[in-house]
């Protein structure tokens, strides 16, 4: 089965280079009309230029595709609305959002300045809200949509010196999970990608490993998640060097203190092995799923 995007319109943020450029080019190659959003700033979010976005638009048009540049910032509500308006004005609809825009301001927590926290949250997490809200409304009207949010192993697993970045990236998983639930009846799917790839943001961090993780190796998973063929939602995937894997939050069976019993901290210590034991874990997809596992225990007399 060939995944095609004829008559689909996609927004890709941070599409002026690196991973975002690869996503935009491949979506366009498969028939999508693409809004190429990029401010053209530095890795730490300073400065700007229209050159990066316009260059990718020209690449797409040279290949016979359709594209429009957006220089709006995802870091403001007005910018998020502006990106959506660009899609509607240029192509008349919106079907796909790939939230890829990002910056880095790595510092250990003690050395972190509040402006470094705000800048990273504004682009990664708040930016996702600012873009997703107007995009979700339009998709809901059309009864179809695909969101692909870019998280990171730094957010889900943690990484030294990236408290601001990690917190923002972990927050994107929570946002995507809620959109998946809220969008289910409207045909809107929302998933998360956790890429590791050689880009200008990561070259120094990855060292020699960068040669093994070309950005082209992430693109297939993103294109699949953005496609109509993708019926998955509420999921998270790692894409690294040609290896693709699901990432999930599991819930162990745990230890139940008993009906009507108020345990002590010493009881927790005594039963810690049971609490930690991963045998028989489940993967809840909502708060209701977790509560459902408790009902048989709570109803015991």
C-alpha cells in the first residue's frame, strides 16, 4: 500500500532545516500541500531570517509540489493562529500538523536562568498549545486530522543538563494523549515521535554517533503517523538510526493494602518489591483505564 497525501494540507513547524525539512519534502513528494514554518533563528532561538523557510518552499516547488512559507512564531497565540491561517489562505483546509519546532538552552538546574526556561517552554510546549488549539478546531469541523508531536528521550527518560527541555518534551506527551482522547470521535489522531538524528541542534551532543543517525531515518515514521492509513492514536514512538519502537507508560499490578485498611509508610517499605514488580503490567490509555484496574480490589469486602 502506498501512502499518499493528495488533497491533504500539512503544517510542519521548524521545517527550514534538519528533521522538519525532511518531513516537509517527503510529505510534498507524496502529494501534500505543505506550510513550511520556520523563523530561521539560531539553535538557542535568537534572531531570524526568511531564507530557511523560503528555500524549502522553493525546493518543493522545483519538484512540482505545492508549498507556502510561514514566518510566524509558534511561541505566541497570534503566531499559532497565523500558521493555521496561512494553511487556510493558501490551500483552503488543514489535515496534518507536525509540531517539530524547537530550540536548546542546556544548563544544569542550578545554573538555569528563568529566561532560558521560558524560552524553551514557549517554543516546545506553549508553542504546541498555540498551534494545536486553532488547528484542532479546524480539524474537528472537517472530522479528520493528524497530529504528530516531537518529544524526546530527554523528556521521557531524562538527560543531564536538560531540565527545561526535558520538562517541555515530557509535557508534549501529556498534550498529545489528551488530544487523542478529545479527538477520537472527530477522526483526529494524535501521536508522539521521539527522534534521535543528526541536526544542527544535536551534532555536538551526539559526537561520532551522529554519523549513524541521519534525519532521513526518522522521516518514515513521521509520514506514517501523519497519514490516513495510520489508525493508531494516543501512542509514542522512538525512531533512531532505522530502529522504530513503541514507548509507553506501564502500570504494575502493585500491592493492595486491603479494604478499609490505612497502611503506614513502613507497610510501603515492606511491600516495595510487590509495588515495583513489573510482571503483569498494563498500559493504561486514560485515567479511566487505571481506575478500572482498581475497581475489583476496592469492591472486595
